[in-house]
C-alpha cells in the first residue's frame, strides 16, 4: 500500500513539473497626453462582453471561429485595464472644469488573424454623462468606438502594444467628442 502511495505521489509531482509556464500581459499605462482641455473626463465602470470576460487573450481566427492563447494571459481583467488606461489618458481632474463621466462596455479587445498578419482590435460602447447625473437620466452621448491596428509582428507582445495604441486612439476620439458636448 505504501508503494502505491509513493508511485501516486511521483505521478502527481511529475505532472506539475511539466505544466507550461504562463506569460502575463497588461496594457501600456503610459499616457499619450490626449486628455480633454476644457472638460474633466472621469472614468466609470467598463463591463466586458462575455467572450472577453476571462484572462486568456482572444484570437478571432476566422469570421466564425474564436480561440484563446494557451499560455498567454491578461494580468488583470480587461475592464479594469481599459478603465485604468482611459484614466491615464484623460489625466488628472481640474476642479475648475466641467466634469463628465465616461463609462460603458468593452465589446472587442483581441487579436484578429488576417492574411496580412495579426491585427489588434479594440472596441468600446461608451456613454458620457454629466458628472452629477443619475444612471436613469439620458446620457449626453452614446457612441461606439472601434480601432484596428496591425501588429508589428506575429508575437503576443506586438498585439498587446497595438491594443495599447488602439485604446489611445479611442481615448483621443472620446476626448474630442466630449469637448463638443
């Protein structure tokens, strides 16, 4: 009986030793300096569509098939990363300016495989409200933003860098739209 326990322990330990190591990624949180000039943009909650609501990085392999990287993961939830990146882009709050709240849903945050190579795709459905308004009040703006950027090579690093740039472009578009409200 003791011999069986030792053999079982050996198999458990060797199976753990052969598990692949995981790689963790996050969006580049460095601000590109696109924040609004005449309005404060406070970032609220960003929900995430169901297929993105996991730590695995999504690959749109074809128009009808999605996959996930086996060993490459997001370091935190996509919603949190988007919230933090937008907050970094919009900059600190200036008490003298009008404040608006930006919130919404992440509908795309993935690699799209194309014949030309991988493309990073970021998509947000955004709602902008007056800073003091309630959720049931009509928003000032509801708009969908989507940006696709080619990755510089076939690596996950390149896709993540392209997703970071895509979020910067979306943040610039949101800031421009908010300036006009």
